[in-house]
């Protein structure tokens, strides 16, 4: 049995937190393998991620002890057995490059995921899903049926026990209710370097402005379109000779890589929310 855990926590900064956490783990037979912390001087918040082994206590016992330990600090915390892959549902529309990349990385052992289902408003990728032996749910969506469609989507998410939803070029805007339901658990890839070129057709917007760099942004989903906390970004250089189609082709690789990194870090519990920003312990 693997006894390795990841502890994440945040609270108001004060002297002695690192000492207290390390002492807490030592007293319970824990051995720290990796640790990182960050002090946000602007907000006064402290963030920490600790990977450790512990054979003396069960996960439930550890959580019970942590609850008592965390209360005086006012900590928000999570304890995650490292061996447990994160149950994930992927949403996609008609652009499959990000989906294909995630599936390949998962099957290659590069992502600590358990991809439970693929949900789409089109049928294009049912064969791709079948080739990876992943259930495919075709849930058509129109303005008139959006509420019913999202109810079905949420049913899939809940029935699979999904801890993460990835919008891998899912080209539909989630309702405010669904955004709230998935708060902190849904990652979207937007094909621009946010906050530039929000909304639809960002490559067309970028081409119209004659940009020299195009980008991609992976962020948490919120009710404010393309404004959720940013996890990862990257760019590619372009020039005046590139068409919209050229920008789109170049951008696909950037999108796939950015989304894969964000999903990897989230699944390894390396991303902590800090208001409308994130702390990423790479």
C-alpha cells in the first residue's frame, strides 16, 4: 500500500507555520519528501504544499488530526493520497487536438488521471473515445435545451464521481449555476493570451490587430467569461505573412501543451486558489 500524501493549506501568515506543520507531521511519524511555500505580502496569506509519507495513521485518522491542528490557524486545507488518480470528465466540441493530446498523455502514464467519460455536443469523437475505452456521452445543446442538457452533463459528472472537469475546446458557455457547481474543479483552455482577445474567434481578433505573438491560457471556469483564475499560459511567435488559418494551426500546439501542464499540476494538487489568482507550486 502506498502511504504517500499531499497536504495543501492556506491561511493568514504568521510566524511559525512551517515549524508547526513539520512538527505535526514528525509527531505522527511523517517524513517530508517535498515542500514548498509562498507568502503573498499583498494579501497577508500563506500557502503551502507538502508531500510526505506516513505509515502510522490511516487517511481518515490523518484528516481527523489535521482538522484539530488547522483550527487555531484558520486554515483551508486538503489531504490527498498521492496514489489515487484524479477522476476526470472531459468536455469537447468539434476541435479535437486538446482531447487527443490529453488522452495520449494519460495512456502514456504522463497524467495522474482516471478519465471516466467524454461529454460532447457533437458526435465527432465517439470513435476516438472508443479507441481509449472511455464512455462517450453525446448531449446536444441549443439555447432552448440548455438547462436540460446541463442537467444531463451534471448527472454524468456526479455519477462518475469526477473531481475535475476539463473543457478541451468545448465551445459552449456554461451557465452561472453550472459554473458555481464546478467552482475550482473545472479548467478551460482559451486560445488567446488572456486578458487579450476574450470571447469568440480570438485568432480572428489577433489577426485583425496584427499581433506578433499568439497565446493560449488555461484557467479555472467562472461565471465571468474567460476571466477565471489563470493556471498556465504560453505564446508562439507569428508575423505579418501569417493568415488566420496559420495562426490557428500554430496555436493548436500551444493550446494542447498549456492545457496539459495545467491539468497535470491540478491533478498533482500543485495549484491553490488565491482570490482571482492562483499559486502554482511547479
